[in-house]
C-alpha cells in the first residue's frame, strides 16, 4: 500500500513537471527533477510546490523511509538552539525544522525555570520560517496550531525569496535550509544572503542530498533514477563547501550521513 501511494504521489508531481520545458534541473521534494529555463525556475518551483504542499511531509516520509526525520534531528542538534535566539529557517514552509528548534528551546527553558534565579522575561525567542510558496507556509501554520506551538508569537511566517531576503544585516543568530537549496536559481546568491543576515558568530547549516560514497540498492527504479540525476547536477560536498567559504563563512565543514546520501554543511560568520 505504501509503495502504491508513493508511486501515486510521485506520478502527480511528475505530471506537473512534464508540462514544463527548459534548461536547468531543479530538485523537488526528495527525488524529482525537470529542466526549466532560468528565468522560469522560481515561478515553476512555486507552482509545483503549491500542488504538492498538502502531501509534502508524507512524500518525504515515503521517499526517505522516514529517515529525513533523523537527518533533521541531527541538523538541529548541530545548531545548538538556545532561549532568546533569533533564527531564520529558509525554504522551511511546513515547519519541520522550525518546530524542532522551538521544541528544543522550550525544553531548555522548562529546565531553566526550575532555577529560582532564572528570569524568563529576558528571553524573546524568534524563529522565522521563510518560504517562497504561501501554500507551504499555510500548511506550516496549521501544523503549528495542531502541535500547540508558537502561541507566544515565537514563530513568524514570512513569504520570501532566499536570493533576496528582506531581513536586516546582522540580525540572526542562526540560519538553516533543509532540502531547499537545490530549488534555487543561484546558489551563490542564497549563500551571500545567508552570510549577510547572520550576526558575527552566527551559524549557517544546510541539509541536502549529496554525492553518494557507497553503492545503493533501490527498490524503486524510477525514484532512484531521479535521485541519481539530481545528485549529479548538484555540487559535490567539497565543491559546495568551497562555495560556502567563498560567501565569507569560516570553519566550513560537512558531515556525511548514511554513507553520503545526505550531508550537513556548516559554517560560521566571524
């Protein structure tokens, strides 16, 4: 049943993509790709994600066999969230990363409240979820309500382009982007913007599918072909790390997960 559902969702996305033509491959969700002209790419990404927004998280579960949850947990662990932080999660529409960050902050805060010297009024945690697609943001808002998160206005939902952020310079303690940077037209612009909005000492973290270092066996040939092609088009781990450094980040490093199926890249603004 799960395999059938997986193929049905995959087919839905694929039909959307087959109506487009052009010259740049994009990565959609966790597997799908298609060529589009550069000037059409942003609009196409928005259109396709509008059509799959309600199934996006289910698709991630099916495509990764649920492993994306562990990868995202690892990303947030490396971020080391703290109460009072100002954080920006880009391409985070459905809230998966933002919820993890806020839940971590709330857990730290709950333990700290046991200390009689602790003053919670000194903290104003703000987690901004930025996405180019309003439908994805709407799904995220609904999920936040269902989870009882963000009632204190610590979650702020913003429609915006990763290549031209509206946030002020040096305003964020952290920046994350998970499975989103493949969808942008100009990776360099996204990295430049990330560096601009981060404070000194701020951390950049990116979770993305990467070049595999060990052979894989795929039970679904169709989705595996999508995966191979999307990986081939994206910079390998070393090249992407170099691009992050070129944007001005220091102490750039990456961690391969599952033999390099995915990688977490990080850097500091010093």
